[in-house]
């Protein structure tokens, strides 16, 4: 799905009716995706745009910084990166404020709609460790499944730390797809992983099962990753 450009507000024609058309067309595509229970990347994009517009509204002095800029002839001649603003017009700024007032509540409403879908899926997911959990939980494997479907998607995971507020991220990589059965339980899958990867002789393994059928890559895996981060953070 075509996303809304980061600079959609100030790029191209600065016209209320035109920007209104661009935004409403985008939000219609978002609603259609949410109707298919597809959350990503649409939900994160919406949150980005909402926060961006809110910042511009609360700090109007930043509005000018959002405009595209071009290199002046003087800058080219002097080999200096000096810029001039393309737009310095009170009428244009008033038009932008009208676009902001129209856009913010509608994007907020779409964020809330996506959040409701997210919460619905999350409440129907269950995370459990497979076997004994070692003390080191920042690296291991994540099983993602949607019973009664037999497919189990196996990801390696590694928790990454960010300096700002000790926030955590999660890097994952799909390494295998297994068919769960009486002869091939989650415990058996774990034993195979240990056998094939000597670098992790006692890995941390979690399984996240969804009780509702949702798109894997666009919904379940992103939610599973967030659930795993919260679970590991509490255990740390």
C-alpha cells in the first residue's frame, strides 16, 4: 500500500482541497487494510504522521523548517551549502494551519482504530517458554503459530538496547518453518535447534500462539515481537 510521504504537508501544491484529497485517499486505504486486520506498516506510519503534525501545531516556529529548500546560485558559486526557503508567505502559512486543523483529528481517529485492532489481536495471543528458561534471555528463538494450523515459524531473536531511556528493540530473522505434530512438538523443535547450533547450547525459546487467524508478516509477527520484548523485560 502506498504510504503518505513524510513531507506530504509541505511538498508540492500547498492547497487545502488538494491536501484534503491526498489525506482522505490515504486514510481510506488505511481503513481497508485495518479491515483485513493488516496493521503494519500502516499503524506505525499513522503514529509518525500524527506526532509530526502535533509537533508542528504546538511549535509553529518549526513550520518553516518543514518546507523543501533549494541551493541558491550564490551557494553553488561559493561552494557553500546555503539555502533559501521556497515559501515565506503568510497566506500559505494560514493554508497550512487549516490543513493541520483538518488532518489531526482524522489521523488521530485512524490511530485509535488501528490501536483497537492491535489490542484485539494482542489479547488473543499467548506467550509461553519452551522448556527451562536460562538466565540469559536477550538471545534465543521465537516460535510463532496460529493453531489449529500446523505451521510454526521459527525466528532467531536478539534484544538490542538503546541508550535513551533504556528502551529495547528486537532483531529477528526467520530461520525455519516446521510442522507441529505429535511427533514434532515444540520441545522437539527446540532440541533440533540445539543440535544444529552449538553456539547456543541452552537457548531461550518462547512460543507465541494466536487464537485468531491474522496476516503473519503484517500483523502477527510485529505484535509477537512487542510481546516478547515486554515479556523478556519483565523477566530481566
